[in-house]
């Protein structure tokens, strides 16, 4: 069986945001076992699974990705939507648009320190839409 839910996240601003609770709250009853696939419907934000305990990890992600893909590069051609737009597309491609999480015993079967991140690369990205697909 497959169930699908669309979740709209509030505008969380630029950065790496733990959204695990948003996702958990959007799915009232997890199956005993299955898979959750999360897909983000945007090209300038991403989804990943990573460290959920120490907020400095999220700050360091921002630093690392800004060094990898800087803004205001004179070689960029796609600049009409602002200096953060093209870098946002590149960063989103590097991290990815989806994650799949196993479900066991009615819970996400993730590591102790893993959480779901929304990686927002735009200064004013606005609300972000996710498609949550549960297979069981």
C-alpha cells in the first residue's frame, strides 16, 4: 500500500533546519514497517539526513557550502533572481532533492544522532513543499 501527503513548511529562512518533528506530525500513523520517501518540490533547497544534536554542525554546513559555492561569482550567467539564486541551485544539486527512511516498529529507523534537515539556500525562499510517500 502507498500513502502520499503533501507538507508545506513555513518560511524557515536561510540555513540548515531540523524538520523531523514537522514530518512526524504530518504522518499521524506510521505503519509497523515500510519506507518513507521525502521529496522537496524546489530547486534552490534540499533535504538530507544528518547530525541532530549539536547545532554547530548546521552552522558549519552553511560555512562549508558557502565556501564550495560562493555568491557573487562573476562567471555565473543565471543572475536575474539575485546573487544567492544560482549558488542555491548548485548547492541543492550537491545535497539532493530526496531521502528515503526505513520504518521499523512504527518509527523511523534512523541512528541516534540523525535528523531530517531542510537545507534552505535562499535568503527569502518562502514556504517549502514536501511530498511524503509512505510505502508499506
